[in-house]
C-alpha cells in the first residue's frame, strides 16, 4: 500500500508540475523488482556450487563435476528461458583456445568458454547493456583444478544473478539490447572478459555499460559488520585509453572524476535511490578492490564503460580458500555463507538499472562547454540519431561533490546557457531524456566552445 500511494503521489506531481520532464518514475520497475526470486537464486547457486569445482582447467567431460558441466547447465538454463518466452533470447557460446604459458595461470592448452544470452532491442539493437557473472571458481592454490572449490559466493551468486535477471527481463521488450553473460577464466587472468570485450570491439558494439557482478551474496564481513543493505559500485575515474590531449584537458578544466564508467556508477546509484531506497549504494572511487581485479576491467581497457557491483562487507576466510577448519575458523566458499535474500536485492538492482538503460535514448554526443571569465555557462552538444529523444537535461554540481546536485530540463535543443552559473565553481554534464521519461547516462564535456 505504501508503494502504491507513493506511485500515485509521483503521478500527481507529474501531471501538475510544469517541469514534468524532471520526473522519471516508471511503475513497471516495481514489477521487475518484485519478480526477482530468492528461491530461484538459491536453487541456481546451489546447483553451481554442487559441481564441486568450476576451475577453468577442471573436468570438461563429466556431467556432474567441473566447468564443462557447469557451462552446459548455464546454457541449458538460458535456452529454457528463451523457450518460455517464445525464443526471445539468442543463446551463444564464445569459445577461445588459450595456449599454455608457463608465465601465466594457464599451464595447459585450455578452451575458455563464455556462455551468454542476448535480448535484442527493438530500436537500437547494436546498443548493449551487459550484466556479467563469472562461471569459474578457485581454491587456495589458483592452479589446483581438482580440489573442491564450490565458489558459492565467488561467483555462483553473480552467475545466478545473471540467469535470474534473464528470467525476469525476458517478459519485457526494450529499445536497446541486453546481454546476460557468464564469463570464464576470471580467476586465471580475466580471460573471458578480455575475449568478449575484444569481440565487442571487432563487431562494433556500442556498449552503454557493463555491470560486472562479482560476489553479491555475503552480508557478514571479516570486520564483524553484518549489513544486508549496503553494496559497493567500483568504477575507474576516466578511461584507461585517454589521450595525452584528454588528460591535459582534465588537468586544466577538471573531469578527473567524470569518466564514462564513473557516470555509469552514478547512474546506478541514482536509479537505486529512486526505485530501491531501502538499499545503500556506495560509490567506490577505485577501479576495483585494492590490488585486485574483476571482469569489468578488460572492458574498461577496451574503452567501454564498466563497473563492478558487489557486497559491501567481504569475508576473506571464505574467498579463494580450501575448505577446512583451522584454529576454530571455518574456511571455504560454501553455500552456508550465502544470504539469498541479499543476492535477490542486488539482482533486482541490476534488473532495474539494465531496464532503465535499455529503455533510454543514446546520450548526447561531443558535448562542449564554455564560459571562462563570464557570469554564465554554456553547453553545446550534438543530437544522436534517435527517434526516442524528447529533450535534454543539464546537470551541475560543486567540484568537490560526488553526485549531481542540480539539474534543469532545457527541451529539444542542442545548446543552452545557464545564466548566473559561474563555470569556475561547478562541473557539468548533459543527458538525453526519452519520450517515455527514461534518461541516458550523463555525458561529460569533452571539448571547449571556441566561437
């Protein structure tokens, strides 16, 4: 009843506010949130953990143990979902032979196989939102491919989350394409992500954003904190492919904290606050955990926006550990440590973010800014070729703030001046607003207005 009254209030405000374009409430998002099932996640996580090990170089012929059995089961799950929705998903394998290298974590020729399902967009099929989880697991010795390594939290939870998101979102149609991906070889060197990012570049995918889900099921940290609401969003500050010129512009004009991955992180934060205010997203201004890596990184290195979504409080005794008990401490990544309701919440976060992005128009292109030694700030941009766009919104915030604090809908224009907003004191961005109210990720200025 509380949610129903909130939606009615929002609709009332929408009708009676002159700047209704600032409101982007979509009641369908609540249907999506409510459709995510903790029971289905529990079943899928247990199935993945029960393969014993999913080590990248483990058994590929058994029907009950090893990574081969796991990836065949994942493919079957995606195919079953597609059958249930009348063939709405295209299910694929990406197979890449990685040759043995004594200086790497692959010491024998190994097929690294990604399994993924594609929900094609109706309007912009070459624009992609990707949710990924990792298929593989490991124990204490990263090269031991026979010992039990159930990987219940790391990363059966992320993989099960991608399968569950596919189940839920297969009931809907979107303007942009969504990919639900199981990536392999993460523990051995981020191979699966590297292979898919390479394919994306070769085939000219326009990736809106990659949501890498890696450990979304633990609520009890090694620091003693128990929390089922907080989660972290890791993002790099700006592209690893930034040119010398782009870095120089950041030095003189700002934007060190405004790369496209960080804008994607802000989008996830704001969308979560809008539709799931009971959750507490944390923006972590770092590519990944200190000295560690995840499968969003290869996409970043290929020039795409990508973030890592994961639990806020890790327990290192339950990661990359042989199953054992020492000094009264139980080690190992086993099913007993997974909180399925928490995994449901983070899967729902992914589902509503992907839905919002998949319904949104393309963001503005080639945004430029000007206003030095002037009392006002002007922004100019190129309009993307899309029938989805209703107009544009300008955002700004003080340079020391992490989130956009002010916004203004400016209509279907390609240039606008914010009167009495001094450029020196703020950072700016522009987003595109769709005819249905959905909004693109914010585009940060990449150049200066010269005339």
